[in-house]
């Protein structure tokens, strides 16, 4: 298999090989593909979790269960603020 890279990507791969961490361009590409595969798997898991939660919420809505919008907004703001806190 032959792969064409942009000049910028060729330079990036060469720099990785030049760093000594990889012995060849093929090793760099294999590592990149392994990471892409991990990313795709993680993303698929996130989407499955999201779709499950969406299904639960739609079912709740269909049963006539409601959410207090003021309470819900406050909870979302707390979660958002928590995510923005610097991590130690």
C-alpha cells in the first residue's frame, strides 16, 4: 500500500523518526492508525451512551414526566462550572 502525504505531514513523520522514538515512517503511521482506532472506539462508546441516555429521556417524556426548568438550568450551570475548573 502506498500513501500520499502532504508536505507538512511528511515533515511531521520525518521529525518523529528523527526524534529516535520511531525507527521508520511505517512505525509512525502504524502508531497514528492505532490511535485513530482508539479514538473511533471511544467515540462510538460516547455515542452509544448518548443514544441510551436520549432513549431514557424520551421514554420519560412520553410517560409525562417533567423537569423543572429552573432546577435543570442551575444543575447544568454547576456541571459546566465544575468542568471549567483547573485540574490539579
